[in-house]
C-alpha cells in the first residue's frame, strides 16, 4: 500500500496526505464532534471503515448493493436552468422540463420546485404563480414532488423588511431592542411559512421543505418549528421536511425556547428532537465544512454527528450534502471524488436514512 | 448539478428506475426510517428487500403493476395515474392524488 492518499481540503484543494496524517485527522474530527455533543467517538472499527473509504484508490466510490438510501433534494432541479449563484448550469429548460429530466433521466428518488430566490418571503407575493406551476407539474410526475425554500429570517430586517435590524442594534448595545426585533421577525416569518404552505397544500402539495432553517439564528429556527406545528394542525397529512442550517444553532437572540428547551446552542441531536416534536416527517441534518481542515477531518466530524443523531431520532434523518456541508468541500463545483466518499461514509457508517 | 448526480450514482435507490420513489413515499407519509420503509415496500411488492434496487426485477414489476416506468411507454400509466396506483399499492394517501380523485368524483 502506498503511504500516501489522494484527498481534498475543505475548500476543494487536492492534496496527497500521509496515511498517518489521514488517521490523525479522522481521530481529531471524531473527537471534536463527540466532545461537542457528549457522545462516544466513533469506534476503532468505524474509523477504520472511514479510512478505507477515503483510501479507496478509485476515482469515485459508492455504497454496497442493498445499502442504498433515499436521495431527496433542495432545489436541485433549479440547477438545470439557473446560473452560477444557484450552482446552476444554465441549460434552456423550463421548470417542468427540469423536474421531469431530474426524475426520469437522473433517476432521483424525489424532485422539487422552488423560486429562484429560494426564500419563503418573496414567494408570498407570487404564490398563485407558484401554486399553478406546482399543480401542473404534479400532474405529470411520478416520484414525490416537494416545494422547497429557506425560511431566511434575514429578509425581514430593514432595509429589506419591516423589522428593525437586529444585527445593527446589537453592536450599539441595544440588546433588548435587538431581541424584540427578532421576535417580531419570527412572527412575520412563521405567518409567511404558513401562508405559502397552506396555499400550496390547497393544490395537492405532496411535500414541503423548510430548507436551512436557523440560518439567521435561534429565532429563525423557532419560526420554522412554529410553521411546521401550525401547518400540521391545518393539514395533518402534509409531509414536511425540516432541515437545519448547521450543527449548532446560533444564539442571535439567546433566550428563545421550544418545548422548554433553549434553542440557541442546540446541536443536531437536540435539533432533531425539536423537529420531531413540531411534527415534521423528515429532519435534514447539516454540519458545516471547515475549509481549512481536510475532507477526512470534516467527514469524520460529520459522520460522528450523524450517527449520534440517527441513533436518537424517531423520524428519518437525511444528511444535507450540498456545497460546504457534511464534509462536501465548500466550492461551486464540488469534486466528485470527495462527494462520493462523503455519500458512502454518511450512509454506511453514519447510518443516514437519506441524503 | 454534477454533485447531485454524483450522490445519485453513489447512494440513491434509483427513483422510478427501481423502487426509490416508493420507499421515499413511506418516509414522507409514515415517517419510516430507511430499513422499515424498505421492508414495508418489499412486502407490498412481494419481493426481497435486496431487489428493491434491482432494475431487472423492478422494471417488470412496475410495468405489470402500473406504477410507471422510467422509459416512456405509450399507453402506460404515468404521472398522476401512476401515483394513484402507487397510493393504492402502498395503502397511503398522496395529496395530489386525493385532489385528483376529488376532481374526478372518485
């Protein structure tokens, strides 16, 4: 066996690493995640399995036959026709053509539709257009068809939205005012999530995706939880996938709670229990990739978070594996050698129910 | 786009090429974890779990049961008609199908 392994850094840079250095990074990545959430590190056997996946000399790897999982998506069909900002390849396809191509040519397990801005707030004013497209496409698709967007509470702050800007108030020491602004934004956001979800539910929505919940901190995550709760009350049969924005929820407010638990600081093992309590059907787990660490380090860390999360979850857990999450390098065009190793490790060692 | 396709090649069940969509419906409608969902679908189809991702088995089965095939067959159930069959087979409610049925007076 060669003493060096071809791998990547978290920013995608390709490099040869000594075997000992790869093992060290695996151990360190596992230890970092385990220490943060208070669970045992991956066993020696699992760490060896992870090493074997990373050391596999083939250009790409895959799971063993029979161990395949559901690969859901968050706006992948938009990547057919959108541009660089959405990771898109700019082909001249309509939304319907993109969805059907993804279903039929790519063999995806689920498909989805989303607005170019991929946030719920801008969807509100064009909801009838979105509902019309969703309904039309749902008549010709066979695989489960989601509508997805991000809660993205940042859009509710001035100058883009109605609420005082919490990020500007905090540096001025106006902590209480900043908290009030976030609570106000949280209420607006939850209302919009329910409004958009309800309108789509009325035209036969098969599944709704709250993608990257918590990106603006604990109030953002709370709004998504409340949105799930309220939609489930109105439409108990509506499947909802609620995904996180990272392994840790930022305490931009700091005092908000859900089910008597503080939201700020929730790691994935706590996030999934909150998502379960709200009534969502699937939890999407995100772990941010550190660009200055190697893929072995990032992947070991993501697998450790994932395994602990799937162990505690009563609902399916899909690991988010887009650019810069769960070990996928943070770049516009993630290398497929790294992507497939992340895919295989999260499924076979992390025990993901889906990706 | 390449990233999504890489994940599909590496880990995906195969969607309507095989039984990926069927297993996904069970996660969505019954909150089933992956092994439970696979076992449920395999039992409904009368096949081994291992064959859920076997194109050679699933292609004929999908064709026979009217679940929609990945290759486009003239006259074969597609879209909402295939989803009606899927909902019936899996004993689940698919919301688009429920709306369609209500419009048809079914």
